[in-house]
C-alpha cells in the first residue's frame, strides 16, 4: 500500500471505490447503485468544471467567510514553554464549524441535479445545522437524522436546525448516537432516492461521499498553506498538524494540501476520542487497533465484536462518537503518513480549561481532544517547531455538558 | 441433485401457483423459538429465508430491525444461526433455506469458512443485502462451487443494461425489490406497475426464477399471484412482536399468518 504523489488522495481510488484495495468501496443495497453512480458522474464532471469551482469558491468566500483565521496562541505557548502553538480557527466559518463546506457542496450538487429534498445525518449537530442552513439558502427541503441521545446533549444545535426550517428526525434505535443516525438517514435515502439527495456528514459512507466531503473540507488546508507562507515566508521546516478524528472530515481537510510533504517536515497527528478514562468503550478504532469491517457502505477499521456486530461507543463529544472512521484515515494510517492517538473525556475537558484560561478561543469538545495531545507534546518540542491545531468547532453547542462537568464559569453567557 | 430451491419452484409451478417465501430472523425471540417457528411454518412456506440479525442494517425498516435487535439482545451468534439451520434440516431435509444478511457478518467469519459452514449445515442460498453486482461476482462464484445459490437483488432503480448484465451472471433465482423502500414499507406503487417491471425482468431470461419482495402482506399478496415467488418478511416479524406484546404464542400466531398467506395465492 502506497500513497501516490501529485494525485489528490480522494482520487487515488480504484474503479470500485477502494483505497489501497482495502478501504472504502460501495457496500450498498442495489437500490442505491444508480443514485450513487449518478452522483459519481456528476461530481467527477463538475470538479473539473471551472465555472462550478468558481461558483463554489464564491459561496465559500462570501457566504461561509473564507479564509478563517490562523492565529498564534501566544499566551498558551508561553505557558507551555515548548513548541509554538498556533490555531486555524475554522469555527470562524459561517455556522461555527467545518461541516459547512461539505453541506454547501452537497446542496450545490443537489440543486444542479434537480433534487427537491436533501437529507443528512448529524452527531454533534453541526453537520445538521450547516446542512439546514445551506438547504435554506439554496431552497431545498431538509431532513436531519439525529440520535435521541445526541438531541438531548446538543440542544443549541438542535434549536438552530429547527430554526432554519429543517425537520429533525430523532433516531431511537441502537445506541441512539451518530452511527444510528447515519443508518437511518441511509434508509430514508433508500426509500426516497428518486426525489431526495443525501449528504453524509463526514468522510464516511460509500466512496463517493468520502470523496465529496474530502474535496469540500480541503478548503481548510488550501487556506492554511497560504497563511503559513504569508506568516513564515515558506512552509515551516518543522510543522505538526493536530486534528481530532471522528469520521475524519475536518482532519482530512486540514491535511490534504500537505499530503506530498515529507512527514519529517509536516507531520499529521489525528486524535480520536478515547471515551471516559474509566470506561472500556471508546471511539478510537485507529488507536486501539480495531479490525477491518464494513460499516455504512465502506470497509474501514471499526469497533465490532467477533461476529461483526458494530459495538457501542462512548465519548463526551458527540461529533467523535462513531465506531468507524473514514477509509481515507485507514489508508493514511496503514501508509504511515499520519499518526493516530486518543484523548480521554477528562483530558479533553482539561485541555478546554487550559485553552480558555489563556486564550480568547473556545474550542468545542471535539477539537479539545486535539488540543489535549498538542499541549502534551508541545512541551517536549523545540521552539522552532510550529504546531497548528484545527479548532474546527465552537463550544457554544457544548454549554450543557461544560456546565455539568466543569461548572458555570466555563459557560459563556450568550 | 437439484438444489431444493429450484425443486420448490418446480413444485409450486406444478401446482400452478407462486412459491411462498417467508422471512424470519434467526434467534427471534429466542434460539429455540425461532427454530420452532421455522418448523411450524415449513408446512405452508415453500422456501424459508432466515435473517442473520445485524445491528446496523441500512436497508431494513422498523419491523425487521425490532426483530434483529431482539435476537441480538438475546445473545444470538453466527454459530447459533448455523446450528438452528442444521437442527431444522434434520427434521426437514428438503425444505430450502436461504440465509439473508449483511456482508460484514460473512467478512468477519471469513468467506470460505462461512460457505463451508453453510454447506455443512444445509443452507441452500444466500442473499447479501449490501454486496451488489458486480462487487459480488467473485463471492457468487464461490457460492456456486459449493452448490449454494447466490441470489441477486434487482430494484426499480436498476437500469436496463444493468438488469441484463446481472441476470446473465445470476444463479437460478433472483429477488426483485418491488419499490423504493426499506423492508416493511407500505406498498406505494400499484401492483400493476410492479408486475409490469417484473415482466420486463422475466423476459430477459424466462427460465430463471424471480421472486418479488418488499411491501407484501396478507392484504396485497393476492395481487401478485402471477409471480414465480413472493416474499413476506416484515409482516411476520410484526406478528412476532405483537404476539410477545400480548403474551401470546408467536409460534401459533405466525403459523396461522403463514397459512393465511398461502391460502391467498393458491
């Protein structure tokens, strides 16, 4: 298995949708073969179409608000006393997280193919919020599938979805989290693929969804590359990019443009959700060596029992609470281009405390996982090492959990 | 020896009727009960589809999901399912059994191990919901070598060219999904239109059997009499759920339902 240079990773895929002949694919019911093929043809054509790219860029710039900030966390760096810690504040994007890129692209595609409805899954509620926002913008009817447990713990985003006029469909099956929401959303698509488009909320699902999402979130690293050169004159000699990994959409987008650099110069560190310190359950299939299995149409490392039943996960962060992980990350792990590790619930909470103590930045629980590992490793690194953490979501949605776990003073009064 | 699946179709043809295929989930609501149900309904059903419960079933509606979750909660494992089939076959050797499930269960068991186990326990056919053509070509060939039918699924979204290619590669039986729906959806297309599609498929290769499934209940089954075979799944799973809810015996109730279904297509 080898990573090719000069070809975008989303295009290093076989005809049948596999990366490295091993990850991804299209394990879907027959009914979805045609809609998936249609979407493939449409996407492959449009991603080479200059007019379409310009249209996308226009929405990214004027509506989403590109570029998002790239800032030095001066006080945090001084406090830690090692490598320089910077952040790409992707939560600046319209709606407050990276999910807006994928949602916008899916709505653009749906609009062009004449679909009237768009359905999507959500865990933390960001994918749902952004899809509802984009659907409203483009005049599409929107249905969001969300696990009942996540509806309870991510209320601010649920309210936002409803405010945008979308329907929130609670999912009560299984663990009532993201994994069940994705299943239910796929079921809806199976039954309505003639009139509805589906937006998978991360770089997971059948291969085409992995590719569209990765193509969309890559905006993050396109911006970062320019910003790094503006700041340092060139890509730093020692660069480390930390990102949380649930499905893997923000991390892939954060790394994509740097894929061809040697990992000694530009290292990728993916941080999965280790779950509560005292629990055996986790959402870190790459870190803890889960076996390859098939989930939501794609072969990937996934938490499962010996029979192949998908195991329940546990994490304080709804956005990372997923038993599988993108085929792209499985491929990056096996080719050793990226390194993966996990942070526990408690470590993420501590990182949130530290970051908010020193900086005017309020990362949500998902990027707090990445901050946890970045802070830990920064101590041991030289001052000329540039650490960049993707702050891909804002903590506003987590106010309920933060108040419960850390107390009132960690919740911003807005 | 003729595969019992083909023999069952032959018998139904001789009786001038469609074959009745039932779907129940292995281990629902317990290992013993699901075996008892199979034994009891085998009097009226021509082919028994045995569902392998999976906890992320992307094509199943709420009735089958409920049955699957119930079976998993009660501890059913892949090896128990093979045991149920084996035990059933000891009492009724020629009644065909088809296992229906999702590919991850086969993948984890190992394709070859899985097929060997199918063979030794008496499985006659396989339906793998999320292993469509052409990805299933290689696995289907392996099935053929073991004299197990790999049953292709066809859907209203399957294009004409694709239909031809799939039928060409297909084994003697295929499964036509009546409408765009998960299992157990309400019939939202008229039986006439469904049969029109069905006839188009049949014309490609009239010698091959095609069954119709999805949305078939006691109420609708009579309208599809002209098909080679008809599958009823969710309605049966629902009957099990209702029986449990009312503290009645699922074996008796399901058997009654299957008898009624049969009477509608004779």
